[in-house]
């Protein structure tokens, strides 16, 4: 008879791990009540994985009962250096107990003891009862528990990367037994739990000593055999600390538990209570999993397909009204990704192939280029660019599942057909990751499984089309999709295909110059420090600054001294070495991130072809990757110099730029309707000088010095971003009280702005979202958060998103219109880049005069000429201002 299995879960450490694994998505995981749910979501994913792998008969989730334990009584500094629990995590803790209960799992905590001790004691009891024990934790301290019957699984990264510790694995990786782990901990101490160990004894030395002597007790019985005078001196001086630390590290195996193995029987999911909790937490994917038995490829229903060949390609001519198309690629950069398959057809008849050379077949190409046949896709831009590589101009795209899903909910948008399908309650297709794997392990499955997956993806696109388009209609966003986002995807695709030329020699020259300067800075740093060290190592840098040079310690982290930019900037007045370190960091980042990064993305045509992420941001602004051309530094001369390498693609051509001046403030004036702000823009006045005169109570014609204008500018843009008085004081160097007075005066002078902001916050509270002038929505569940800080953050989003998003709407409309005008006029000029509020073109010198007239005219009149923007509820009667420049490279455009 097989041994029974027990699963012991270290609740606190795994819950923390889940929280920080999904911390970057914190704002995406909230329910209707404003509760953050990222830790709960990640923890539940871990549970699903653990339960599926172990298939236990008994389960216990152990938690710490409080901050005070027998260890804190032994050593008052135990765990005292830990950061305070984030409020967003604290609010989730009550729900993890409810989640575990409804998963049929026993939870337990014991006063004066830690979860480790509960697990250690239970593991021993279970071993004696003949159980096979699995411990799952995020804390390596529990590896001391592994035995022939107990495996300790440690979550290394995220919520799915697990390292399994057995006695054999411990011996192979560390050269010691599990019982000796506490001896190592006793000697080296633990910075996380904040107990001391022996001075100057790190992990390597501790392991060496344990290899030699076995235990701390035996080490001190043979202390004279220790080599190294200094090491022996530290060991002798810190003998008591070593024994104390070992005691603190040792997990109790005999804690006075009030529960037994019989109480830990795994009861399984408690339905329908669990489903009710998932609904409360807005865990749609878990609801989907529970409602569907289709969790693996083998469990999904088979779909019918025909393998496309040269012989049967003529059958495609029978498809005359609407088809789904998908060129399959396994990596994100569709400019260079291998094309591994094609699916094309309708729910009545799907054609699939791995032979992408068939794209050149006249029947395939004719279908894809036929403007009378509608095409439904997932990511129009990716498909368009990919097919362009095959010499095909994709025509008549009607439904882009990715774009529609993004518009329906920017919070949880995914870039995978399977994930998007699940979000829309369709379970007939798996995410790509489940079929192909991920990272370096990505590979194509067997032909039938691959063709089934391709067909299921196409079927999902087809099945969800009407439902998703109906949802767009109900959101009043059909025009936003049809008139802006879908046409824009075509414009962006053409810009990406065109690319921008890079002068590699210029990049190399800049790199050589920067490397030379880095070497000079390095020598200067060594001179100031009085020693050579690795400037790029935060640990070594911290030791030099705060131990050798005795600079004041501003902040410490779990791993030592903080040497972050904000810390170094505060230290700058204290020592000349700091300015050199900051310059060194800046230049090394320019080399590694920008110069090397751009060089690696240069294609054989001597251009970079960036990818614009159209479905990433919640405001509707575009992002750029491979390379990120929107993020090239402009605040330093060295950073700006990188732009010298971006040049026109032909002789006698130039780069031409037009950008909106202060567009977000103009949008604010229009949507708030504030008469004073609108008047300033109508009269083409300097809005920052106008604001300075108003808040500083100067005469209407008074000169405004640079400092006052700078402060007024900070207020203007701060208001756009919902800045607090504290934030304004930090930005301007004025007192918090002065900043508060400035903001109050600002709202007095621009009362329409205050009314708009109050109304926007109220709308968000009532509806859960805010809208731009083009009906783009940003959902803000945090507006109902229990946390005051999160609600404040949400209110700032409610104020700013309609402004920033409407500015994005305007430039997107201008791009579409500009593309049309260039074609209608038969100009050779081509749009290359969009950098936030700026459009960059390349054109022959002979067309400059035309561009200087046409481009600003299109851009500054777009609100009046674009039908979607004209339909907005806002009376946009604030003039837009466009400034244009040109040059022989990107750097020289603004000179």
C-alpha cells in the first residue's frame, strides 16, 4: 500500500513571495471594492500547482501568530531590521485564511512560535506515522528539515520556479547534511532574520569550517586547529553569538501543537463557497478553470482541419466573404521572428500548414490581398508586418481581437489568444505557453497537436468576434476602434516596416569616447577613495563610501548600504567622489543600455525597426521596444548625442520633426473649460508666465524671472498630474506650507480646473473608470480602496488620465490623417517615429517647404477635422500649437 502524503505549506513566506512576484502588476489586481488581490492570486496559483503535483491526503498551512516568539525573548534584535509589511499586503491576509478554508485546507498558528516550528513539529509527527512529507516554502531555513521521508521545496522566483531539497541534493550542492545547515547559519548569521553569527565569517568560510569540524560544538572543542589568526580571533570573541545564532536558526521539532494529523485531512475545494469567493475577488481565470474540464491539450475537444498544400491551395478560392488569418511566430519581435505556421479559413473549413513558403502561393496571396474579403486576426500590426516580409500586403482587416480586448479593459489586457479568450469566458483554446513552453524551452509540439492549437486559436477569434464587438458597442467605443485604433495599427505597421537608419560608425565613435571618459572617471574615483575597487558593485561601493570614507549612512537595505541615485544625490555636497560616481553610472548605462542595445537591433538594411506597443498603457499612449526609441535620454548632453546616429536613409534627405507645444495643458484648458486658462492660450501667451503672475499676484504686464516661471511651471504640470503640496515642495524646493498656498491660489485663479478635477474623481467613484474625449476608458478599482494612500493615488489617476489619454487620442488622430495626406499629395516624405507628442519624418530636401506648411496644418486642426474627435462631448475650442524643425540627423533637428 502506498504511503499517505502530507503537504505542509509555509503560509507567511509564500504569501509574501506571491505578493512581490506580482508586485509590478499590483494595480491590475483589485476587485470592485478596491481590495488588492495580487498576493491572493499568486498564492492560489501556487496552491493549484502544489496540490496537482503532490496529490496529498493531508494538508496544513502554517502561519506566524505574531511578532513576539520565544526567539525574540532569546534575542531582542531577532527580525527587527525587517521592513514594515506593505499595507496592500496586510489588507489581503484575512482573505488568505478564507481562501484556504474554502480550498479544504487546515490553517494553524501557535502563540510564541513561528510557522517554521509548526511545520518542523508536524513533519516529525508525520514521518513517525509513515507519511511522505512535502514542505513548500519561500524560506531556505526549512531545508534543515529534509530527510529520506521529507522533501523541502523552495520557491526561487515568482510563483512557479521551485527548487526541491532532499538530503542527497543538499549534500551535492552544499557538501553538508541537512542537520549541519544550522551550524552554517550559526557561524555566518542571517541578515534577513537579523542575528549576528561570527564577525567576518561569510557563507564560504562557514561552509569550510563545517566541512572541517562538522558542528559548532566540535569546532570550539578544536579551536586551536583553525588556521588563520584573525579568523580564530573572531571565532573566540564571538563564541556566544555563534551558539546563540545556531539556537535561533534551529527549527523546533517539539512545539506544543493542539492539532494532530487527523485534523489535517485534505477535504478538497468547498463548492459553491469557493466560487463565490472567486467572484468576490474578481478571479475570472479561476472561475473559468473551475467551470471547465478543459485544462490540458488532450482534454480539449478535437477540431477538424485540412493540411494546406500546393495541390489543394486552389480550394481557398471558395472563401469569398470573411476568413480568420494567423501567421504563427514563437517570439515577440515579428520583424525577425521565425514564421512557423499558418492557419486560414472559417469555422466550416480550416487550412493549416507548417510550410510557410505556401504564403507565396498565388491562391494564398490572392486571398490575403483581396480587399473584398474581410480578415479577422489577433494583432493586425504583427500580422501585417510579418506578411510584408513575405511580399504580401494584408488587406481588409475587420476584427483585431487584441485591439478590441485592450479597449474593453486596459487593466487586464493580455497578448495571447488563449489568455484573451479566457478573459472573455471562452475555454476552447490554451495559452501558447501551455503548448510551446516558455523561455529557452520553447519548442513546437508534434504536428497534430500544433495544427489543433492553430485551429483552436483561429476558432476562438471567430467565435468571440460578435460578442466582443457587441461589448464595444455597449461601451460606446466602436468608433474608437473603427476610426482610430484599427487604422492606427496599419499606420504604425508601415512606420515600423520603414524603420530609421542608424549610422553605426557614429555610434562606435560615441562609444569609444564614452569608454575613455569612464576610464578617466574610474581613476578619479580611485584617487578620491584611496583604493581600487569595483565601482559597479553596490556592495563594494557602499563599503568605500560609508566605512572607509565615513560618509553619513542615509539608507540601508537587506543586503547592506543603499547606493541608489537619490542617496548619492543627497551625499553630493559631502564629497567630490559622488559627482564622479554619478557621471560614471550615467555613462556606463548609456553604453550598455542604449549604444549596445541599439547596435544589437540594427538590421541588415542598416536600420532599426522598433515595435510600437499599441495595447500596453492604460492611458492609450504608445510605447516602443526593440529598441525603445522613446526613452533615449535627453536631459544630458551625452544622452542627446546618441541621437546623432539616427540619420535619413537617402542622400539629400533630412529628418523633419513637428511636435505639439504644451498639449496636455491645452487639453486641460479645453476639458475643464476654465476661461482664464483658455484666454491665455487663445492669446498665445506663455502659460507659465501667466500662471506665475496669477499665483504670485504680479501685475498683468510684469516681467517674470526664471525662478518664478520655473515654480509656476512646476505647479502647472503638477496640477495635471494631481500633485500634492508635499510633492510640489519637493519639486520646487519651497516649504510644504508655501506649496499648499500655491495650489490653493492656483485653483482660485483657475476655478474651472478645480471643478473638472472634483467632477472627474466623482465620476470615477460612481462608474469605476474615467474617459478621454474619444471614449477611451481607464478603469480605476483603487478608487474604492480601503487604503487612504491607494485612494489618493486613484484620485490622481482620475484627474490625469482623461488629460494624458486625450492628448494621446489627438496625436493618434493626427498620425492617421497625416498618413492620408502624404499619400494624397504623392509626397515621398515618410513618417518614421512617434515620440510622445512629436512626429518625426524623413523627406527629400525638395519637399521641406511643403512639409513646413502641411504637417502643422494637419496637426493643429485635427480636433476640428477628425470625425471621432468632433463627436466628443467636449467643446475643444483651445488652439493647438505645433512647432517644426529639421536637420541632417535626429540630434540636429532641434539645434
